[in-house]
């Protein structure tokens, strides 16, 4: 008798958990670009942690236009690598 009661209680609890989770408000969406980052001539600085150190970090400052160019170049490299691997896999078949 006890295993049946335990199983019923577990099922009741498991079915109540999603209802509780749905009552919480959804987090507000985070804007990918702030107003300061929209200006292409604005300067943005980023702290980069040095490998092998917990404390040392370098500060790199560039204009938003330069950061965008670097991001675009990185995305293009990644896309080129994926496309190149697809060509190799097709030729290998």
C-alpha cells in the first residue's frame, strides 16, 4: 500500500511543478546593442583576461565600427570554414 501512495504523491507533485513555473514572469529581453554602441565613432573598451592568470587582464579600446568589422570578419571566417568542410565532405563521398 505504501508504494502506491508514494507513487501517487510523486505524480501529484510532478504535475504541480510546471504550473508553478508558469506563474513566474518571463525575463525581459536584453537588447543586443545599447545606445552607446550604435554610434560608429563611439569608443568601447573591453577587458580581456590573460591566459594563465586570474588577475591580469588587458584593456582593448576600439571604435564601434572597428568592433563591428572584427565581428564581421570572424563571422565570415567561420562561415567559410563551414562551407569548406561541406565541400570536402561532398567530394569525399
